[in-house]
């Protein structure tokens, strides 16, 4: 059973992993996380960093260990991870690695209502997406090759490998769907086309839209 976290924002996980090495103030945390590309690994909302740090301090995962001041800038509070914070970081990581959870990517949301577009437009948009995917795949392959050449251990690149694998899988699936649509092999394509040609939803589609579908 997945445990409900006292601070469930994934930014909290990134903060714990960042201060695990040494104490930092919030501005340094943000700088280090950006340099490590944490905003690419998870949905990071930088505006919530202050609240996340405060909540983790409240629940005993971080503690204040001092302050510093640079020139005329305001005094900044320095935070360190506590033993409870280390346990939370390890336990949370174990959960994320071992327990699959349903995620809701934006692409799936678009696919769920794809029927509102005429097939020809859907094909054009999927081709546009596939082109962008292929460009991104090329960029990420090159970036991984560069970091490998720089001697960065693979242990610190596996999230990038996973992201690349997901892009490649999406591109392969999108390519297969496009092949079906452009060849006319996609089931029900004629019914879908007729709906947008006449402006009237066929009875079989209207029935499905009314009652919905469930994988159960």
C-alpha cells in the first residue's frame, strides 16, 4: 500500500536529494536542482519552493543550521537534512522505484478526445508531433553521448535513459498509428470520416459517447 506522504510534492523529493550532500539555503537549492536538470525529471513549480522547504522543516525532515549573508543581500537561512529526512528520502525512493502508479500524460488526454478532429487533421497533427519527437530523440541521444564522454557515471544518467526510452516508444507507437490512418487500415476510419463530412455523429459512435467505455 502506498503511504501518504506528509509532504507529497515531488519538489520535496528533489530538495531532500539536493541537501543530502551538504546544507544549503533555498536559492542554492534551486540553483543546484536547475543545474542537475531536476525540472526535466519531474514537474517542478519553483514558486512553491519556499512552502515546500517550510513544510519539510515543520515535519522534521529539514532543520535550520545557520544563516549567511552575501554583501548587501538579505540574510539567508541554511537548511540541512535530518535523520528523519534521510529516512523519508530513502523510503520515498523505494516506493517510486517499486510501485507502479497510473500517470496521466497530456498526450493521452488528447488521444481520449481525438474523434472530435477529422481524420485528415489528426494525421497532420500526429505527423507534426512525430517530427518533434524525432528531433527531441536526436537531441537527447547526443546529450547522453556527450555526458558519457565527459565521464559522468551512468548511475546519474539513468533517468535520462528512461526519458529517451519513453520518447522512442511513443515515437514508434505514433508511427504505427499514422501508418494505419494513412493506409486506411484503422478500424472504423470510414465512420469517423463520415461524421466529419456530414456533421452528424453515427449512431454507433453516439451510443459509445453516451455510455462511455471502460477497460473493465
